[in-house]
C-alpha cells in the first residue's frame, strides 16, 4: 500500500488525507499546533464549489447543519443606500449557494471524519526539514522525530516550509494593505439575516456582517494598514480595536455602530496576504497544496474551497497515475489556471473595497456600483467560480 505523509491539519490536509485513504493509501497527518489550538479562528465562507467537494466526502450536510446559508451578498453604501445584491453561488440557484460557518466547526467536521477513518494525526509536529532518497521521502520535525513515506504532501498553509523546500527561491506572500478584524456580537432587537450577508462600503472602511437565526452576529471590518508583524497584531487588546473601529464606522448606516457596541468574546485580527504565482508546485516526491502554493485574499471567499478542490484533484491524479512526479504534474496542469484566476479576481475585489479612500472615489463608486450590479442576481459570469466540479 503506498504511503503518504500529509503536513498540515487545516483544510487541505484533512481533505487530502480522506480522499487518499479512500483511494487505498496508507496516510498519516502531521500538524504543528497542539490539539485544542487547532480549533481557533473566527468564521469563513465555504463556497458552493467547496461544498461540492465536502459532499463528495459525505460531510456537506453535517457542516451546513451549523452554518448560515448565504446565497446572497447585499451591498450598501456608507450612506445607507442599497447598491445591489450579488449572488454568493451560481446565479439563479440559491439552493446551491455558499454557507458561512465558524472556522472551528469546519475543522471539527474534517477532523472527526479523519479520526473516524482511522487516519493517525500527530499534533505538535512542526515540519522543519525534508530529505529525499531513492524511492522514499522523509519529513523531519522540530522535536527531532521523523517519518518516511512514498510521497510528502505539503498542506502547511501560507507560510509553507514545503513550498520553500520545493523551490528555495519561491516567492513570499504579498501583503494586500488591509487587515481583517472581526468577531461576534449579540445586539438586542437585531433581526436575523436569512440567506444573506451584508457588506457596507463605509466612508472609512469596509464592514461585513450577518445575523444568525439565534441572534449571534458574525462581523468583520477591513481597515487599511501598513504591513506590521503578526505578534504586534495579536498584542492589540480588544478594547483598542473597538475604539478604532467605532471611530472609523461611527457614520456607517445602522446596524454597524450598534454591532460594534455589542461585541462579545474574542476579536481576531489578521494581516491579509496573497500568493499569486508560485513557479514550482512540486519536486521529486514532494508537492504543495492549498494556501501553500496559491493563497487568495478572503475577498472572494474562496481560499478554503480552492484548497478542498486541490485535495480532491491531487488524490484523483495519484489514484490514476502510479508515478508521483507524473501525478503531480497533472495536478498542477489541472489546477494552476483556475487558482491563479481566482487569486487575481480576489485582488480586484480587494481594490474595490479600498476604493473609498477619497470622497471623489467614494462618490464615483456609489454611482457606478448600482449600475454594474443592476442585474447581478441573474448574471452568470461568475458561475465558473461556484459551479466548478473536480474532474473524476
Ligand atoms: C482573515 C481571513 C479570512 C478568511 N476568510 C475566508 C473565507 O471566508 N472563505 C475562504 O474560503 N477562505 C477564507 N480565508 C482563507 C482560508 O482560511 C485559507 O485559504 C484556507 O484555510 C487554506 O487552507 P490550507 O489547508 O491550505 O491552509 P491552512 O488552513 O492555513 O492550514 C495549514 C495548516 O498547516 C499547519 N502548519 C503550518 N506550518 C506547518 C509546519 N511546518 N508543520 C506542520 N504543520 C504546519 C498550520 O498550523 C495549519 O493548521 C480567510 C483567511 C483569512 C486570513
């Protein structure tokens, strides 16, 4: 039975493990975090195409059971004018729309499935070196342990060690100039937003929210900020974020200021990076998957879904082709055009979010967007994003 070492227990890692296990591989999963920490984070949009991959794994219904169905995005100006409604899924098929879930829930659904399949997970296993010998590859971990297999699949995210081993000259992620700061709230009297997320192009920044049936608000803001280091972001207390965000969004339409007055629990703050073009995706018996080779900014809500598609595609290639190098080349051929197009699209959306940097730009955007979005709910031009299906 061929053996795969999978590095990273985020989204791509568990999904790749499940698909390969199903294809008859002996799979082991290694994650650098300690077990409880793996459940951190806020929430994310799992798009229709990602849900289709989860469906193939038999996990869609469980994930959706604790999600906010969100086939529509409603866009608002900073003056409270509705700019339009955009489908968050294939146009005209709201039943196949995307869903917003807590990140911890997505991780749990995937992890439970990995455990149920009997795939071993090693926590606190930080990859810090890779060695190849004829017919084998060895992962070396920071604690001195190691593991060997026929292939090593790097699902180790945007800071990937695997990407750098494949090509020491590989590009580093590019900072987009914005942060994502968000959390949860409960606002007395605020009604649920079934089937919708609301997106507000505020005068001094972008703000998104949804209200679940039980009343919990999921919210995020995208302040512009020069690049800083990650630990500095983590050290900012919640009260300081709230002071800053309340000042920036005080003029936004209701309920934005009310949401910021009723925040509960943790506030997460992340610099937004992307990775548009990585020249080499594989080397010998080693290949990289998901954010490790093509991180997209969250503006299109597609990063996790692309990682899921990668997982299904790579497993299919390894099932069809015994030689790893040939399978990896085929995986890259199938995936590169799509993922690079989505990263570029998400960058474009990000520039629109930042477009309100002057009064003139804001006024132009508020006039132009309703024209562009007039027929958006029937516009099928983005269907290629959502209706994509991994080739069998
Ligand atoms: C603020 C924010 C909001 C986002 N919102 C969305 C959204 O709404 N929709 C969406 O689809 N995407 C969103 N994304 C992007 C999405 O999170 C990623 O695209 C997705 O998680 C990629 O999955 P992955 O498995 O490739 O990487 P990750 O989920 O990052 O998983 C990588 C895993 O590898 C582990 N790891 C790292 N290095 C090592 C190592 N050396 N050894 C062992 N393990 C290691 C990490 O601990 C991690 O568990 C968002 C991202 C951010 C930052």
